[in-house]
């Protein structure tokens, strides 16, 4: 509907451009808003204000000129009005709404699939937690946002690759191996001084027990002088497998797992450093190699090779993002935790050195999560000793509630996750509220089948019988769905889906409580069943895009 109205306004502006002898006005963007007050119509535009400076005329006068050119569009508008100081309000007629309702009912796939992303290849990297411990709740929020965004981008026509970057090289992995080695020694009854810099979680004690059992004493006499690679490998693989299983349970999957080690084995890190050296973007200071990131807006230059010859994580990150671009992706999207916010300028500086612009590379920051129980923040996990794991949250509230709650706010806003609300079976639980709307639609459908009302009859129903304001409100809200999807894609904000679903569910529940869908009026019943069937398509599609199930019974 939005696209149709914008197209109609564009035609009117072409006429105005000829009359005013000013083609510049055709370059101005046409923006449509959804008025919060019903009296202001279904859509509104401020285009008259944007034209005022170009035409040197009063916005109200310009608005009236545009509106006069739309008087004949009775095929779309019930009326078009101009209000002070120059807003143009559009009231869409019933026939236009019903045409789109028919499209949802008869061609749902076409209605739910957009194409503006066609031809664009997107690589979406998210979670990418170091395989040094289980996922915590912060990773869970990033996983819900990343996976949902990937689904939404695909629905908008983009070719999407979801990738997990495995940080399996560097000091943290050596520390992990050392931590497991020492826990194994403790498991064998030896006195061990466990350093503070080693990983402290109880999960390592469990890993040590399984390691000792699996190798049946093979390493009983291993000296603590250096950590054998097998400890690092064993711990890394076990932890990564646990992460993958937690994500699978969380309804999150990846198309690719990319190893940091592979960048070194393939020589891509060395090659990348040679290229930035060749571009004159480095210098040596205190025996270390520095990248001139200040040339690209960073607040200070960054080390890529330390004085001992070891590469920094920054060096492999540059090589990794260069590799993404070389794989043919036109858009690179990273989703990072809030603690990585300061890392953005240096990496954007590096990508600019390889002609990867802000249009091609986006970073989404996911803010912290606070778990709330009984109105108070939850203390540290007693099990892990360090943090609350994603698994613990899933054990308590389930996948659907966790995914929905993680997306109740924009990713750049702090989130209070109310565990008590997530377990309630009433309208205080937003995911239950939305799922119940879908289950209610399916219950109505079953009742219709029990009365021998066939789906073919519903498809042929007279939709003009949907005359209530509440019915128009439901239809109008459903028709906004493609606009919501497009907005999610362009703003990279998947949480808009949860907002939308809550609003749609609220309208439907209110309608259901006041009006009978199945009644003695057979023709009206068919029309209302058609509306409810369309609504069920929208809710189910929206839930699927955020990775939440649509139960038929509750």
C-alpha cells in the first residue's frame, strides 16, 4: 500500500514539475508516515514542506496543489486532505484494503516475500563467542538478533550467509589448554596452584573429568612444563560442540563456521600485512609494526605485529574482513557485544584501507542483559561461578520465550529480561500473548471445519461485508507487515517484528472479545473467517522470522 501511494504521489509531482518548470523537485524523497491519530488518515506525508524551499511557496498552498491532482484517484483514496501547516493526509478506501486482503489470502507467499534485496550478497557474522566457555545470556541476545535478522534479510530477497567466526588461535586458546591441564592434574589428586588468569568456571572441572576418563591415565605423569596441544584441542572442540548444541536448541543455525587458524595456515594474515605495508599504511616503532588507522578516523594507530613477532587479534580481524569482501559479499554485517564498541573505529579504519566503505560494512552493537526475578536482578550463576549461561535460561523459560524476550527492545538498548513474566501463561507474557492469538485463529478454523465450512467457501467470501471499524483496523495493520519487514532490513532492527506482532495480537484479541467470528449469518461468517485466516498467515510468518513457534493449540 505504501509503495502504491508513493507511486501516485510521484505522478502528481511530475505534473507539478512541468507546471512550475522545476525538475529539481522530482529528486526529493517522498516519505509516508502512519498517523497516530485516526482522524489524520491512514498515511500522511510532509512532501509539501520539502518542496517549499524549492518552489519558494507556502507549504499549505503546495499541499493543496498536490491534493488537487489526486481527486480523481477514487480507485485508491476515500479522500485526500491538506491540513495546516501543510501535511497531506490520505484516507485509503475500503476497496483498496480488501484487494490487499485477497492477496494475503490467495497469494500469501507473494505477499510475504519482498525483492528489493535481490542481487545483494550479505555475510552476517554473529555470536562468534571464543570457544573457551559456554554461551552466556549476552551471547543469547546476540544469537536471537542475528538469526532473526538473517531470516528477515532472506525474506526481503537478499542472499544471506550466516557465519560463526571461531577465535581458535592466540593466547586465549593456549590459556584454555593450560586451564584444562591443571584441572586434570587436580582431578588426579595432585596439588596444583591454579592461576587467576586461567579459566575459572566449573565447566572445566567437568571437561577434566571427561578427559581423564577418556584417556584413562595416559597423561598421569605429564609435567606442568608447557601445555600439550591435545589439551587445547580437546577443550576447544568440546566447548565448541557444546556451543553448537546450545544454539541448535535455541533454533539458531549457521551456514558456515570460519576458523581463525585457517587465516594463518592459508597465509592470508601475512598477505594482508604485506598489502598494508605496500600501501604505505604502516610504520615500525619499538620493534612493533603499527597500522596507521588514524589516517581513516581512528583515535590512535594500532599494532598488527608485536615486538616478539606475534600477530595481534587485530591483524587476523583485518585479514578476515578482507576475506569476506573477496568472497563476493556486497554487504558485511557484524553483530558484537557492547564491550566491543570501542573496537569499531579501528576495524572500520582497516576495512577502508581495502576500499570497504560504510555502505558495505555495518556493525550492530548488542547491549547488556539483566535477568530479573521477583523484581530484582539475578545474582551470578551458582553453577558456573562466573555468569548465567544461555542453557540455564533455556532450561527455565524455554526457547520461544527466550528468543522473544531477547528482542523486546532495540539491540542498542539495555534489556531487563523478566524471567517470571516469561513463564506466565497470560497476557503479561508477550510471547504467550502473540502465540495465543495464532492458536485462537486455529481454534476458530477447527470450529468452522466442525460446521462443515470448507476453505474453498472462505476464499470465495464477500469481503465487503467486513464493515466494522475494528475489522478495518485489523486489515490495515496486516497490510503494514511488508512495510515492517522493509523497515527491519533497512534499519537492521529485527525487534520491530516483535513490536508489530504484539500490536496485531492486541487488536485481534480485542476484536474477538467483542464480536463472534462464526455466527448464524453464514455470509458474514465466511468473510470474517477469511480475515482470520489471513491474520493467521501474518502472525505465523512473523513468528517464524524471529525463530518462535506458532502452536495450533494452547
